[in-house]
């Protein structure tokens, strides 16, 4: 049984259909990638899963039970942990204090247990940010702040980790270490569901991938299948300099709701895959807001 099931979810914002009959799953012990161009509906799906957004239609099931009507805090208590694309740490607290507070919030509701200092330090060590323990959270590099966000999430001991663009701001060696950490977290039995633009990371760590485009799941499968999928190639490479939008390839395409849809984040495909010239586009990451 999948730990998480998103079943035929629709989300409409006025006239905009952000999620369009999307169904996908995430399994314990596996890393699942949710990818797609900017504006595809990935964050909205995360909001529906975690309870921040009520779906217009459809169900979310967690451990086999419908949670669609449960508020955010009750889903968190059942084991959903989430990081945000927009960073959420307390800026005036130190890195260590931020993790300690996250422990307090989690354990506070369960009893009077204060986190042992060693638990806080072990978690900082685990995500690799011990060196920043005594820095204020608003003074650390973005990549470190993302790892802090992950540590805060792990303090809640989630069985499902929802990570929204966790690697943006990490350099190459930090990204490698991050990939190893994700593999470990999955091996321990957690389900990891990750929205991520770094396709090297996605293709190397994910067991399963679901691709969203304009709110619909257009492909699901193993990384090797996704790479070869014609619909996926079209979604990512369908806008190029042959379009008459007056923009150079990779400069973005204004999608629904005025969103700048940048479709350049899948690695180029080979000649054999496309039966056409290889299109080499620069990797573009979403700006950090
Ligand atoms: N609160 C909102 N109100 C109106 N439109 C929204 C809202 N949130 C997202 N959208 C729209 O829904 C679509 C999907 O957005 P989002 O889920 O953020 O995409 P992604 O995370 O894949 O980049 C976009 O067209 C976006 O403008
Ligand atoms: Mg998003």
C-alpha cells in the first residue's frame, strides 16, 4: 500500500486550473520526484497534500485513510513533514535554536519532553550544518538555510517528507551530500516526495518520478523511462527559439496567470531520442524568494 495517495485531485483558482485530475503515489522507503515546468502545479499539489489548500475535487489518502478534510497540524501529527520553497526559519534565532524550537513544537504536544541537547546537535550534524549552529538563521547562505529547513522538518520525525526545491542554493558537493542524505532517509523507511529542478539530482536519487504539465500528470515511471518519454520531452523542450514569443530560448514563456514558465530544466536529449537536433539549453533554477 502506498503511504501517500493523491487521487484525481483538481485545484481551481478562479479560471485557472492549477491541478487537473492529478493522481500519483509515494511509497515508504522510496524517493519520489515530482517534476515539471514552472507553473505546472507542483507546489499546489504539496499544499493539497499537507492541507494548506483544499482541493476543488479529489482525495488525499495517507496510510490508507482519507486526510483530505484534516487540518495541517493533524496531518503533521500523523507524520507529514514539509519544507517550503520559500524559507520559513526564524531569522532572529540561531540555527541551533531554530532546530530546538522545531523539536519543542513537535514534542511539546506529545508531553513535557524537552529535546535533549544531544538530539539537536545530532540533527545539525546529520544534515551537515553544525558549523553554523551559532549563526543567526538570517545570516547563513541560502543552501545552508535549506538544510536548516530540512533539519526542522526532521525534528518532527515525519514518515513522509515533502521537500519543495530542497537543493536550490546548494553547490555541487553539497548537492551530492544532500542526495546521500535523502537515500539514507528513505532507507530508514520514510517516503520522500520531492519537487526539484536539479535534474541530475532527480535522475540520480529518485526511484519513481511523476511529471506534471499544466496541472496534469503526463508521465510516471522510473528515471530511465521519464528521460525517454516523448510527452515529457515535449513539455520541457516544446518552447524554444522557434516560438514566436520574441524571447530567446530559455528566457521563459509567459504561461497561465502571467507566470513565467521556464521550460529549460531537463537535460538535453540525444539525437536518437528526438530524431532531431540535440537542443542544449541552460539549466535554470527558480529564483529563491
Ligand atoms: N493562490 C493562488 N491563487 C491563484 N493562482 C495560483 C495560486 N497558487 C498557484 N496559482 C497558479 O497555479 C499554477 C500552478 O502554480 P504552482 O503550483 O505554484 O506551480 P509550480 O510549483 O509547479 O511552479 C500557476 O499558474 C499559478 O499561477
Ligand atoms: Mg513551486
